[in-house]
C-alpha cells in the first residue's frame, strides 16, 4: 500500500470516537483530521517505518512521520496555517502509547483492517 492509499483509507476511518479526548467536542466531519495525529503517526510508522516527530502548532502538540528524511504529515490539514517543522523532536512511539492513545490506535487499526 502506498502512503496515498493509506491516507485515503485512514480518512474514511476517522471518527469522533477516535479523536484525542481533550479536543473531542471540537471534532466534526468538516475536519476529520482533527485530533488524529498521534494514532495516525503510529499507523504510518507500522506500515512504513521511519521515525515519529513531535512539534507544537499553536501551542498544541502535533505528531507526524519522518521517512527517508522526508516529512510525512497525513493530518496537517487539521490546521488552517502551514506548519513550520523546523523545531521538532523525535519521539519514541512507546512515549505516545498512553492507555488512551493505545485504545484509539487499536480501534483505528481494526477499522483500517476492515477496509482491506
């Protein structure tokens, strides 16, 4: 599967229940990417390897992927402005895997498997 194919399938899977709980009330179908960065970056990492980066956008932590020194950010569209990736840090996926994130990640993974 290509990154583009994965991106399209993930978009179909996104739902309010998968959104990061602290911002879930702001999720809607007009911005399906909202609150999905952590679980999306984990899924992309599963499929394509590389590293996971963390940056702050408007004071909010945001996760994305680095694959072959290229920034891959499948949820960047949740933000109105362009993201400046100059000040990111590499994050170990185990740090992202809080109890809640692990639950949402597994739900997203299951939904994705159903689309195959």
